[in-house]
């Protein structure tokens, strides 16, 4: 998709495919009002913007459907262009036939194109545009809350504030460079350094929020591992409160991994039940163990489970993976034994007693919980945003060195310019076209 395409008019069904009470069809572009006027045989040029109008759509002079039509005139529309929304009956035949009639006069919208037009027409910044996709995919209360905060512009405000601070600093330095021979002091190095240290620390903190933001959006990846038959599948099922995994007293029951998502106090947890780690000659079980090792490398958290009898061997894991040691079947242990296991750093669990997973759930929540203050302040939620802020942090680190070592304001000005450019990438003031296409390609057609 490229900006040269945005001179034309697009259309798409914005509701899910299938039979329903109602469906919504959208049109956006210069010809939108003329097209709906022709389809309904009603002059919408004379109808007020945002007024819902009852009318009929005809197909070769035959009535196709009775619909409600709302016109949104530029620039007061979602895309910033003339736009029309048709609310029709949700028959698959009706929506397909309406689209066929529309496509005689315009083209099918590409995934995310309505939102991309909104961004390019300055109806929202890039972080807000990304939050629309996050809202569509939000699976939990906290993921929804993070997306709403971003849609409301909290991250944009935070980034824009830092950009204003950097612009002020750059102005002082540029003046100092321009009038260096006039013995006029526009920039005090000590003051600049203090400001720079503060901004650098705040952006480091923002960059650090990225991991939490990504987990809010995509979920905490939690792998259950350990020796065969220690009860990994029982724990998996207990989290889901259903028998998703087959549980038997025979080792090696789980040959492949199982994946499910659960909401834990509003946070998304992605659970993986993996094959037991043991020495085996069974080809299918070996294949499952290989998949287990691959999954463990991508996990945020590994629950290494033992039942106090079979401990299994811990796999080699990246340093950033958190390992939580779990003593399962704690109901079969004495209180003294449980105390000893706790002293070794194990969390006692069982799937028999009510509340047998309470301590484990609390530990997992401790890894993902975000304070309301932090959530409302604006956090990073994807790899693109994190990478851009990290570039800004690196540039400011260089700027601090140039000021400290008095290398010259020219070096500092360059570094501050690099930092500003990186922050502008976050909110979309400067963005490569291929990056935009990647962002919006994941949206559904019609949004």
C-alpha cells in the first residue's frame, strides 16, 4: 500500500463474515457520497453529515435491502476523508452483493487501510493507529486497558514532551554553534548536562517498560517442564479448569506440547504443557522432547516441576528466562517435608485441594503486574516502539559523553538530532513506507 493510492475510493465489510442480525459496510474516499447516492437513488449531497438515513439499495431496479446510511464528511470522519457507513441486514448474500455493487465504482480496501488513511491524514499518530490493532486483538482486561490508554494518546503525549525538551536543547546548542565567535553564551554546559541526564534516565525507564507492555499485549509465555509423570498436565488442566491435557499414571503420555491462553487477574498467560524430560527410545516421545527444548528457549517463565520423587534434569536456558521451581503433589507430603522444599526455593502446589495453585498464581502475577500509575503514564507495547526508544537512549548516552568530555557542541547537536529522529519514529513523524505496510498488514479488512 502506498500514499499514491489514497486518491481513490475504497470499500469493505467491517463486520465479521457470516450470518448475523446486522452488518456494516464502509466506504471512504472522494467518490463515497456519489456512490451511495447512486446505489440508494437518494441525493446524499443534501443530507447533513452524521445524520442516520433510512433508505433502500437497489440491484438492477430490484430491491436488495433496506438499510441505514450515515455520511461523514471530510475532515470529520475516521479516515479524514468523505466516508459512508451502511448498516444492512447481516445475510452473507446481502453483504456480498452490496460489495459487488460498490466495487463497480471503487476498489476493495486492503487490510488496515482505513486506519492507515486516518494516520496519513493526521487523524491519529502512529502509536494510536497501532492501538487500534491492539484493541481488536485484546484478549484480557489489562490488554484492553493498555490499548485504550494508547488510543487516548498517553504514549504520544509522553514522547512528544521529550521531543519538545530535546528541541529546546538543540536550539540552545545550535545558537551557541552559530555565535561561537561572538562570545555570547547561549548554552550553559552544566545546565545542559543536567537536563540531558534527566531525559536520558526517563527514556531508559520508558524503554524498560517495553517488556511489560509486550507481555500485556501478547501474554506471558509459561512453559511447564520436568520429568515424566510429575503432574505437569494436571497443573496445566487446573489452570484452565478443564481437562485439556490427557492425564494418566503412565510416563510419556504427553508426546507433543499443548498451548492454551488464560486470564489471570486480567493478565494474559500463555501456558505450554510439554513432553516430560527423560531418557527414552520412543521416537514420538523424542520428537516431543525436542519441541520442548525449542519452546523453553522462547519462554518468559519456565515452571520446573517435580513431585519430590522424579526431579528430571533442568535444560540449558537463556539467562533472561525466569525459572520457578515447583513441588507438585504437595498433598502427599508432610508439613516438615514441605518446609524443607520451601527452603530450597520450591513453591508447593497440588491440583486436588481448593487453592492448591494459589501460591504459584501469585508468583506469576508478581512477574506481570503493572501499577495503574505506570499503565496510565503511557508504555511501549511492541518491538518497533522499543527499538526506536532504545536508539534514542543510545544517542543521548553519546550526547552525555560529548558534553562531559567537551568534544564540541557539534557532536552533541548531532547526537540530539539522532535521538529526536528516533523518538519521531515512535509516533510516526518519520516512518519508512515499508514499515507502515508491515504494521497495517496485520489488521483486518474494513478497519
